[in-house]
């Protein structure tokens, strides 16, 4: 029972680590897109 509980805990920890990494990747991707779009918008507005 202790082994199963420890194994389940490690699986949950690994899953939460993957979710945290996915959120970090998503926010970094959104930031890059915002910066690129802002640069593109400025380029369109400049004569």
C-alpha cells in the first residue's frame, strides 16, 4: 500500500511538472507572438 501511494504521488508530481512546463511554454510562446506582432504593427505604421 505504501509503495502504491508513493508511486501514485510520483506520477502526480510528474504530471504537475509537465503541466507547469506546458504553461511556461505557452506563456513564452504568447510573449514571443506579442513581441513579433508589435514589431510588425510598428513596421506597418512607419512610412
